[in-house]
C-alpha cells in the first residue's frame, strides 16, 4: 500500500483527497501544517508528500526546504491557480511537480502514479549498470549520484532526467521526450517544470573542466549531455 502524506490546512479539500485516495487503496496521513508534516515524517517516512504552499505555522516552502535537507522523497506542491512565482520557487527548491488549485483528484492521482512509476522502474534496473561519464557517477543500485567523488543530493525528477541524458551522451533529447520519460506526462505550452528541473540539475552537477556546461541547451529543441571528449 502506498503511503501518502498530505499537508494542507483546507479541511474540505483534505477530506475530499483523503476519501478519494482511500478508495484508490492509498494510506493517507494528514497534517494541518508543515510542522506537523515534519513530525509525521520523522515517525514514518511516506512514499510521497503532497504539500500546500499556504499553511499556518510553517508554510510549504520552508517545509520543503527542511524535507530536502534530510530526504529525496517525492514532493508535489499545491499552488494557487495562476501563481507562477510559487510554482517556479517550489521547483527551484526541489519539488518534483506542482498542481494548481482547484484541481480534479484524478489529475493528482495521475501525477502521483507517474512519479512512483518512475521510481519503481529505476529500482528494477540492473543494479550493476552504473554510468560513469565526465566526472559524474550514477549508481542505480542505490540511486545515488557522485560528482568528482562527492555525493550530490538529487530529487526523484532530477535523478531521472540525469539518467535519461547519461544513457544518451552527445545526443539531443527533445523537451517532449524528456518530459514524457522523466516527468511522466506530455509537455504543455506553459509548463516550465522541465526547464526548472534542468536548471536545478545544472547547478548541482556544474561544468566540465573546460568550463563548458555538462548539460547544453539546444535552442528550440531540447538538451544534450556533453562529455569531456565532445568539449575538447
């Protein structure tokens, strides 16, 4: 049974989500604010967290920051409709996805399934098939990433994006392709989540010895992982 932690102070919405996901076979724990969510996490780590931005005592952003200090558990942020700043900030801080209120519970379920499916597929990969390229070592056995021997903390989405690109070094991967493979959904016109995840990933894995970025933008098309040999 999938364990879901919902942090939201909206009683009506929380009851609706809990009732819906109970019916889908999920085990749902509810917290009224970020502080309660962190306390519940310390007792029983969930499989995924649904985190509202606007909450009393400890808001969603500060809660996400503290979550990322200790765990890469997938997080979906709930934001106000049309509030691009909240969406971008959440993704920059390490959220895996976001959903604007109001929303259909079926869409939230689809987002959750996509994230958990990616994590499950990654765990089923050959545990010996590590990828070591241009100073980046991706270990599938424990889903860890090392940059020049130093551990790098990545979110689920960042890890999957990096894996996709490391499996096709030197090849241009379109935004649509990366969105479907790494985020589990088709890219829509105003969806900037993929670009934000790539931006976060770039900051974490840095540049090559030549100073060139490891992840290069191919304008109007997508992204490419550049190896040392290609940059020479």
